[in-house]
C-alpha cells in the first residue's frame, strides 16, 4: 500500500556526529518517510526539533541537493549570508556543490516540524562543515579537515 504509516516509518533520533559536535543535535528526531515508501533516488524526512535543538551542524554537500519546508513552528536558517527566520509555509533549497554552509536552529519555545527532501548520492557525495574541524568523506566517515578519522560513521548513510 502506498500510504505511509508515519509511526511505523524507520526513525533516526539523535546524530552520528562525533563529540563535541553532536551536542546541539542530540534531541533531533527524524522519520525516514522515503525509506518507508521504498524510494531510492531521493530521501524524504519528517524532522522534529524541540526548543534549542539544531537540524545539523552547518554544512554543504558536494553532490546532493537539499530542500526543507517548515510545516509547524519557527526556526532560524543560518547560512553564509546570515540568518533568516522561517515559519510554517516557508521553504529553502540548497543546490549541490555550492559552498554555502547552512542549518536550522529552533530558538523558539515550541517544537518545530520540518519536511526535508534530498538527493541520494552516497557513492560520490562529500560534506563540508565550515564552522568546525569536520568533514564527511564519500565513504560516509567523519574526518578532521586534515583527513584524520574521527572513527565515526554518519548515521545518514
């Protein structure tokens, strides 16, 4: 049946980031709706951010487009250009290969609910984290900027 039972969809709560980079994202919750539907060419996640929680560390992808739509609540989009408040009905997109680090922070006093859509290119995608000493290589491993491993693999792969 095509209808997705969200409660039964695969979940990814927390983050695979190595400490101390994991702290602001530990309480994020994602339901992998694309996986529940058997999609293979793009991912769709329902994400819930409690007050004070970040969607991710600020990052950009080499080979994966990203799109986010705010369903409920309010978040602050932080990019290289600055900050923008996003509320229910607002959306943003991030083309692959454009080095514009971005993430969302819930600075409000209530939960925010987001829909995330992104390409699936795990065989070639890398990720840069401009604010911290971290990158993700094409194998899905977190490394320091000098290439030394953290010894932690991304939970998104």
